[in-house]
C-alpha cells in the first residue's frame, strides 16, 4: 500500500492529513510557539531583485512577509476562487509569469516544506477534495480539474484521486455508525456551500456509500464577510458618494467598491485601469476625504488586515449578541458596534439562496426532510448561529451532528485513500 495523503485545499484554509499507517495524522506547522494544522491559504512573493525568481511564502509566514517586508511583496489569497475561471489566464509577479497551476504548486510546495515533514510524492497516493460546485461566475469544472492535476504533477504526484469534499466529511463521521442511515452533509466553507446526500450501509462488515444527490452554490463565509464590509466599511470609503463631470453630478461606479470588498482581487485591482481612473476622479469627488482613505487602503495593501478584522468580528458574533468592529486605517477613532440581529438581516438573502440550493438538491433526489436520518455540518461557516438554526428548523435539532469542522474533510480523504476500494469512492477528474 502506498503512502496516503489527504488534501483539503480550501478557499480560506488548507489541511493535509497523512494516513500512511492507517491512522489519520494531521500534518502540523510550527510558527514560534504556535502549532497548527489548518494553514491559511495565502501566498506571497518577495521580489529579491538581481534577476532572481520571486521568493514564495505561505500561511502566517506569507502574512508576516507581506506586513513587515520593506521590499516589494505580492500577496495572493482565496486562490481557489480562480480555479474554474476561464477569465484568469495568469498574472505577472516581478517579471515572472504565473498561471494558476504554477501558483497552486508554489503554495503547496512551500507549505510542505514548512511542515518539516518528508515524503516521496512519487510513492504517495494523493487524495484531493473537490467542491460540489466551484466558486465564481460560470465556473468551468473541467478546467479546474485540469489545473489541479497540472499543479500536482508539478510536485511529482502520479497517483491522484479526487473525492467530493462532502463525501470525505461524511466518511470520517459515518464509519462510526452502528446502523444504515441516509445522511445529508453540508460542507459550509469560505468560498462554497456544498450539499451531498448519501446512503451509508454496512454489508458483511464492509462500509458502502451510495451517492443519492449533490448540489451547492458559490455562497459561504466569504460572502458573509462581504456583507459586513458592504454595510460597515464601504460607506466610510465613499460608497454612494458622487463626483462632478461636465456639469453633472454622478454616482461613483459601484463596481469600484465591489472590487475592494472582494479582498482577494485587491492585488489585481491595485494595478488596474479602474484604480487609475479613481485617482483621476479624486479632485472632482464631492466627498474627497473618503475617497482618499479608499486610495490609501489600496495603496498600503490593507486588504488582509481588513479581512482579519472582519473575520474576527464575525466569529465573535457567533458567540455574542453584538461585537465591536474597529479598523484603525479607517480612522483612529473609528468604532462600530455590530449586532447579531443586524448581521443576520444582512445575510438573509444569502441564507435564502442556500436554502433554495438545498431544496433543489432534495427535490432532484425525490427525498423529503423526513427521509434524512442525520445532518452532518462541517466547515467554519457551520458555526454561524443563523445557519445552524435554518438546519434545525428544517430537519430538527436532534438530527444535527458536527465535530472537527475544520479537519473532517482532510481526515476523510486520507482514510478513503488508505482503503483497498479507494478508487470506488473517487470521482472522475
């Protein structure tokens, strides 16, 4: 049996689990006194000049390189959202052209080196999770799989299996079941919401899973973060303000603010024609102070600090009825108290879209809510109280299960890869 590695390459975090000895063991990373298994899916490149290739870093090291370096740094996050995009052809980084697979390979190679472990890619079975629905506008799944395979081939992997992320999450849960059950897995991550309906049965001690249906959409935790940005941050940056042009008063183009809110595109936006045009418009803006703050935040690469502040506020709202949001680049005295009730109002439309995608998944299988024996919730967005409440209302609180929300997918992938029937659990790339 070859070595086995389960890889959950996520929009926000990446987790890898080694099950070469049959027992899943999370690959950990050490940064000073901190040891962690969930690595932020962020990548940075430092320009070393002198015709040397740009130096990559990942996770907290990438963040530190970005925030502390005096040199030129290119920071990339939410890389997974570009996987299925035909529009993304690649990007230039300090004179070197990178396509998607080169970026993904650079992230994974650097991540493995940071783990301190050693393994032989040619002698390792790599089991990779893939979402039910890729994020983005008109996602091209075949293109995403082609890019994934090209990235893994760059790293030397030959034995590669793809397993649906919800199936992997369900496997790590269902292998402990004592009876045959129909399970709904809701994988609620950063970029996508994936649903998978499966029937788990045990025949002569052999666990078997029969897929019944799947569905999902590109709405999840990152979208929720955007609602906070849209309601609390963007008004401070001039959203809804106007400028003068040829004697007319015109609203600043809304797409400028949407680009800022989707922080993983900030590095592209910073060098875009839209950003250059905004700076030209500054002298004609009716509220120039806000637009100056907008420009400063982009030029000073404040996308990640903003992301971190918003995400931390959202996490506190999962525990408390209200949370204070502060972000000094918006002003030393800037404070905003966000109530959970308001946050839930802002994401109501997103929750409805998630409900509709779930209903469509159930309808395609001909199953009713009463036919579902258990609901397994995984992914960081499953902690949001409004999300859990929707599932409890629909299926009953007693049917809800969870646990290892951030590592269940990678655990399941590794365990599946170590099985003799692993190929039967995989899907075509």
